[in-house]
C-alpha cells in the first residue's frame, strides 16, 4: 500500500513538473526552445549609463541563474549612436540579439531590422501584464516589433523624518503636494538647522543623466523640449526659462553640492543618501530599483517620508518613458532574447528579480501584491500608492527621435546653466541656434 501511494505521489509530482516545463517552454515555442546545453553569449545593446548601474548587474545575475549556459553581454551604446551602430553591425553580419532604447522603431522596422513579434504577443499570456497603451508603443503599422519596459516617471521626494524634526518641519503624507516655493522654504530651514554639520546639504540634485533633472522640472512647469514635429526647440519659452532658473538656483544657493555629471552624479547622490548627509532627494518613479530593497534606510517604516513636488499652481505632471526591447531580425539567439524580455518587462519578471536579488525592477501596478508577499515594506507601498492616481500614459518623450544628435547640444546647455557659464536666457538661445543649424544640415 505504501509503495503504491509513493508511486502515485512520484507520478503526480512528475506530471506537475512536466506540465510546468511545458508551460514555461510554450512561452518561447514560436522561436523554438531556448538552447540550454551549449555555451553562448546573449549580446544586448543598451544605453551606456544603464549597463553599469548596480541593478543591471543584478538583472544579469538572475538571468544567468535561470540559464547557466548563457552569459549576458550588455554593450553600452550612447542613445544618439544606437541606430548607427545597429545598422553598421547588421550590415557587417554581426547583429546583436536585442537592442534597447531604439528611438526610431518604425523607420528601422520598415528597413527589416527587427523580428515581427505580432504572432508571439498574440499567443503570449503575459501580454495581459501590460497597459494596452504601453504595449502599443512597440507597434508600427499595426505590427508588434517591440516590448516596452514601461518605466513610468514621476517626480517624488524622499525626506528624512529625523532631519525634518530637528528643523521643526512637519511630516508630509505620501499624497501631499509641495510646490516649488514651499520646497525652497524647506531647504532654507534645513540649511539653517544643520549649519554646523560638515559635509551636509539639504538635498542633492545630481541625476544619472544631467538632462533628466532639468526635464522633470521643465515638464512640471508646462514646458517642453520640442514641438510636436520635433523640428523646433521649445526650451526658450517663458515656462522653460522659469523652470531652469528655479532648478539651477537650488545649487547656486548652496542647497546642493556641485552635481557631478553622468554616472558619477548618480553615485554622488546615492552615497550622500545612504550616509544621511542630505535630507531630501528628488527621485523619478523608476529610480528606486537602483537601491537594494532590503536597505534599512529606505525600507525603515518610520525613517523616510515622501511627497510629490509640483510647480506653483499646477497639477502633478508625469510622462511615460517606455524603453522598448526589440529582437534583431537575424538574432543569433532569438529564444534567449525573448527570455530576457520576459524577465525585464513582465510582472512575473519583476517579482522574480525582487525575490532573487532584492532589487527593485520596473513597477507595473504590483504594489498591493508585493506588500502582501513581504517584498515591499509598508512605507514603500504607501509611496507607490501615492503616485498611482497621477500616472497616465503619454507618448511624449524626453528625446528628439528625429534628430537624436541634438541630445548632446541640450546636455551641454544644461551643464553650462548649472555651472553659470553665461546667463540662462543666452545659453538657451545659443543652444536653440545650434540645434536648428544641425537640423538644417541633416536635411541637406
């Protein structure tokens, strides 16, 4: 009797595991199974700053644990150079498995650069993870070429409650809105309260990419970088100039250390954050995944509070910045590339990364579930709840998709503004003139 029962149990377990394997394998059936025997590299073209972030290493580690025979090879490529490098390498017969950060997805799809994923997505249960508007950003002429990572960006401020108490400041609820004027008063009070502490600043405005900080403030104030057709710079508008002046003034008045450019700036802000040498940091909604989920400073239930930063007299402004993953038409390992997309872009992948690495991946409406499962602390859950009502899909990007070379002009302008090379109006006009000349030269 015991032997029969044991046989039944073993058979049942085997059947469950077999069905699980079938379900897992069926995800990639349109590509064929992932090769899990031979050793090979999965080559990914991604933005230069992203591939050296701490969370990218964790993402790579999780994938390689799933497929020990595959080594992920992320290759950093500046956004403005991504298209040129892809075209060059494909022509040379050396295509990557998948590039990300493709600005002109439609134009490149028409040239046959990417695999058509329409049928894959049609039979893909995890397509239900996506907001339809988000998934649509990977389409061109009704065909699905890209799968979005879906990073919703929102300006949120973390503040140190202990520091606020010392400065006699109130604790704000996560749903509270603080406008620029009130924010400046908070900075002023914090600076006075910690006047004798060496190395202290009320905040740090360094970002992973200098233009980002300017972008959040610009959009909050109703400004834009470009016209709808991406032909005309809009950064000389009154809304833009007002936003730039306010943002730069944070540094000029000594409320922030001199922000280092690029990745160095990100490390600078992260270090000051953990050392509690700053009282507040302005974060975009996707950035916390760069911080360990089990770090005591961030997840301590009573240590940090949050609120939303808004321009005076305006509603909170958010925009979606969907980095789209595509698979190159002649990718050496399309099934493995699809497995990478599943890990990076789906709710299933988000939870797996959190469990296996304790790092925050992209968030897509998982707050309640992750709180119940003990992955989120109550404070982190409250933070995400506070921003969810404001998030809306926008196909409005930070960058100029038609003329990505203009990004370097804008970046240089932002750095010159921050460091006071000339007055802000003059720098904006000079950058506009340079951008228009570049656009004219591109048109021939």
